[in-house]
């Protein structure tokens, strides 16, 4: 062990100190928790085998603290906030903790990792602010970075407010004249975007090549938005997806470099229990077409509250419709969600975008319950069809954090 520590010391360069229990990023871009080396079995073994490609957090006395992958630990939400009795250092990713672990009724081990990651991402909502010199008590205060506390679901489409949907992603395709932001997506981690499988490739422009987070108006550069563009290096379809149908229309896009969390950029949470999904209404967002006559789509992010429709009612609306040719089994309730009403459904350019509900436990977070799959008939009585995210939770956890 002494030799391992000495090797670790020789390889350590100057970096920002993190403490045990802090959020960290592994060398490959996956999330982890700062952990004493002796407590992280998988990394300790790699060091003994001569594999030293580890991300370092700091030191606990003479003992190294390294970034330990979540999948190698039996971590509870309590140990995510505080490990070995150490108080987390205040950072953008470790600003806020509660005395009670987040408990989601109906959540199983299947969704435990997603729930833990949601708890971690919630910390990025807060920053530490030191009061002005003239203030009597200058102790740092946790301050929310989000737009506001949970707002009532809006009725009718309208422009989104700055920072209101920090998980919103634009998916882009290379063209001869630049980037065409033709689909939407949802940020679900530092390096992964959730979208529709059919959005990974465009018959006009080829493969999806770019993602953009932190933007409100895709063309304006004089506003206060802080967009971050990333290159897509991997497109992962769900293994059951086939282009000939609208079923299992879900995919992940991996970025070359993790995005930076700030007041404009923050992931949405994955639903850890199906009971979280149904509230009667949900919010769809996107830069898609406002109506059939709008060829370019909206430059400004739009939002709309949609009623969730029972599958039986939804199936009746598709009878005799041309879309039904790709829905040979009708709307499958386990796989899909129907939402929308006349004049308030999503349109072509919103493909891949999120259907979300506010997170009941965290004012500034959302749960992404659906991915826009068949949001094709703008402003008609035909509702939008969304891929139900909860059904694919096991696959998503494995691909994102496995």
C-alpha cells in the first residue's frame, strides 16, 4: 500500500482539492464519488495491477482520495452526502444537502442509481454566496441558481423563460452552410443526452453531429444565454428500435467533452417509479415548428402544458390515420405516452425533445417522463406520442452510469 501511495504522489499534479463524498468525474467522463483509495476496491486493484489512469480528488492526511465509480460501490443517498463523517467541500456540484435521504415511493434497486444521481445533480442548483462586507453576519449562504420555485403548469404554448428548462438540448446536423438544429433532446448527465432514436440520423443531413445546451434563442448571440456546444462521439439506439416503426424510439448521444453545470445547464432526472409519471398534465418544450406553415421553426425555446391522454382514447384518434402504419400494435401503454389536444401538441422539429413534470422533492428539477416520438400533426386532434422513459430505465442506467 505504501508503494501505491508513493506512486500516486509522484503522479499527482496541482489540482483543486476535493473532499471525501464530493461529486467527481472519472477519466472516461462518467460520474463518481471522491473516496479514500482503500475504500474503492476497483481502483485500488487497478493501481496494484499497474493501471494508474485514475482521476484524483485530493488527500486525507497522507491517504489519497480518488474518484471512485458509482457502479463499484454500495452507496446510499446518505453516504453520497457525507462519507466517513467528512463534511463535503462546497463546490458547484456539492453545495446543498438535506438531513433526510430522498425517498421515492415505489422505487426499486432498478432505479436506485438514477435516484442517487438526481440527488447529486440537485446540488448544482445551489451556490455559496458570501454577503456584502456591510452585512452583520457574513457567513456564506446557499443560494438557488434556478429561475424560480416550481411554477404552475402553463396553459397554451408560450416562450420559455431564461434558465427555466436547463436540461433542454438542441441536436444538430452538419449542412453545407452550418449546423441545422433539427431535433431536441434532454440532458441526463454531464456526457449523455436522451433523444429519439430516429433523431440520430437525418435523411437530408446524415448523422446527428452536435448538441447544444444552455441556449434560449438558437440564432441570437446578444442575449444572456451561455450556450455550450459539444461534438457527438457515440449514438446509442435502444436495441429493440427499428426505423420501420415508432416503437422503442429512444436513444442516447454521448459527447466528446462533459458539459459544465451552471445556472443555464443542469440535467433532468430519470423517473424511478411509474407512479411519478402521472399528474394529469406534463410540459413539452422545443424549438420546433409552431404550425404547418412554419418551415424554419421557432428560434426561441417554447413550452406548452399538455394533458396526458389514456391509451384507449389515444388509440381511437389514430384509427385510419397514416401514422398508424408505423404503430401496428396501436399505442402500447408500457412503451408510450399520449399527450396533447387541439392546437397544443408538439410539431415536427420537436422530435426527440422532452416531456417533463416538475420533481416533487426538488423545486428546481424536472423528471423527464417522455421523449417526443410522433409529434407530427401540429394543431390537429391527433395527440403527440412520446416514448415512455420509465420502461427503459434499466437500459438507461447501464448505458449512462454502468
